[in-house]
C-alpha cells in the first residue's frame, strides 16, 4: 500500500486539518500518517484557540515517520510560525521527501487567521521550491503574488507570478467569486483549466485541506500531476454533492460519501 503524510494542524471538530486529511487520504486509497503542527479549538463557526507544537516536538514526529514508514507523498497544511516551517523544510530536505503538496493555509473558511504575517515569507522561501505543487485560493494567491485577482486573466497572471518566482507548479483555485469552480494549473510554463460547476452547498469547511490531500494521495499512487488534480476534483465534487449538514456554521463535507461497506450500516 502506498503511504502519505499530512503535516498540519488538528481540527477538533473534524472537518478540516489533519482529521480531514486522514479521512481523504484513506478514501483515496493510501495509508495516512500525520505530524501535528498545532492543536486548534475550532468548530464550524470559527477558531477560538491555537496551541502550537514546539519545533523540537514537530521534528521528533517527522523523524519518527520518515525513519520507519517512508511516505510516498507529503501534504503540508496549517503551519503558523517561521520556526515550524524551517523544521519542516530541514527534515523534508534531509529525507529527500517527494511528491510534496503545499496548501498555504492563511485563513480558515470561517475567516479566522491561521498564519502569522512573518511566516508567509518563510513559507515561500523554505517550502515552495521543494514542492511538487502549491494550492492557493484567490485571497492566498493575492498575498503570494502581490496582484489583485478579479478575473480568469488575473488568475493566469497570478499563477505565473507565483510559479515563476518560486519555481513550483501552482494550482490556483477559482471558486464562485471568479467563476463556477474552475481551477488553473500552471506547471513548467504550461496552463491547464480544470472546470467544474459550482455545487450549491454552504458547507465547505475543509475544502482546501481535502483537495490538497486528495492530490497528494493520487501522486503517491503514481498518477501524474494533472491526473491527480482531476481525480481530486472529482472526489471533492462527490463529497460536496452528498450534502452533509452538520453544525451551525460552514459545516464539513461527507468525506466517506463513497464508502459502502457493512461496517457503515446503522442498527
């Protein structure tokens, strides 16, 4: 079985962070492992507290994983401080990690800030150059590129700016603020659109975590980058279409929408 590691924060409500990553990786057919960068107290309405891991403890988690069950892919999500980012960069280089997908989580779906301002510079310098793919949404791409994005042409300009500046492939996620659900992949000078209709579901907590984890899982299984993006978009479309409705805010998706086993049957 192929393996994947998520390096991210914990979401105690289960919709985002490592909880969403592990569910997604499992449903996409790989063995999931995790290194926790922070504990968060959050639910569908917002984040109320963050407790970071120490750099030393994060390194110990990464060493424990890589020295025993080497991951075929790595997904990086919420990392809120420079010190933790540097530890991740150092360990991934040391172990020659492959198939690294970086989801530059800056703000939660609820609007809560998840990254310190000075950490953004460290993120792009330490992790973008070693990544196979970076997956910013529109607000994140505006921060990373320094450009205002209000159209698909702006998306192209921003993706090129990010990819060329940091020498990485970029999947710029569109969303209904720009288009239906059309994402743009910029890789080594080539552009490809991945188009989907917008699903009218207000419960989108953890969509970014889920998409990046699904891409990492498919890269681990040997699919190309474009194939992995397409498969991940198909998976997240199914999870949203299932219309799970939990919580009083922006709720989670049904990550297990395609699980039809006897163990799932209720009494």
